[in-house]
C-alpha cells in the first residue's frame, strides 16, 4: 500500500474532526480510553516559507478497528468502518513551529457488537493549517512511522494560500515530481518529525 495515499485519505477525514465514529447509520458505541497508555509519541511541526500567518493550526490522531467485529449493514451489505478522531493540543515553540504528543494505545479494545473484540490501531497524525477558506493538510501515517520515516517534508503551492473563491477548500501536499519541475520559491513546506518516547 502506498503510504502517501493512506496519509492523504486519513487527513481528509481528520479535517472534519467529526464526533461520530461510525458510518452507514450504525449506532456509535461508547469508546473508552486507556487510563494508563504507554505508547507515547512526540512530534514537532515546522512551517517554512509560508506567504503569511495561519488563522489556526490544529492537530488530530486517527484510529481504526479491524472490521471482523463490526456487523454487516442489512440494506447495503457493506461493513462500515469504526474510527475515532482525537484532538491533539499543540504548543507553539516558535513563530512557525509547534509541539504535540499522542498515544498509539489510547483506546481500549472492546467487544462492541457481540461479534468479538474490536482491536484499535493508530492510523495517522494529521495537521490542519487554515488560511482564508483554504485548509492545508499535512501529517504522517502509521505506515511511514513503521518504515522509520520519523521526519517528513511536504510541499504546498503558495498560490493557494488565503484563497476565498472555494469555501472550505482542502489543499493536499503536492507530488514530489511536480515540485522538481517548478521553482522552489513557488512553494512553502511543512516538516513533521515524530519520535516514540519510552515511558
């Protein structure tokens, strides 16, 4: 599976910051948090060469369960995805840098539907940077962390900054091959560094 595809899809979901964890009309179960999580990760975000300030910079972690424990929907025959978004408080560490932390094991595995234990897994940490009607999405997926890619740089077009022509527009990172054929001054970047911390 391509880590970039997984990451981008996850960030689009993270931007919504929805309270509901289930789809397709399935009743949302009570999801409990681990009172003593141990798999802690710290991250730093650095924004470089942005055209101006951002109205807000927020972060969230995305978690999913396996689907074997979720009932198939009677009408569609589909198995909905059970997900949970957890906001991550960010602490400014400079004019264009932030720090945050999350736990991979923050959710408790449970039998929600009588079909066996639903096992949670961390999927991604996402960053949403808003300027005008545009939200720029950056972050890192669990696949990237597993591949020891602890630092990740992504690029965005400066021309998208502060646009107001399309309400609630989401700007995703530009492909590397596109960046290589354009002028460096046309883009700004984010550098996200994530490291696991021993408890």
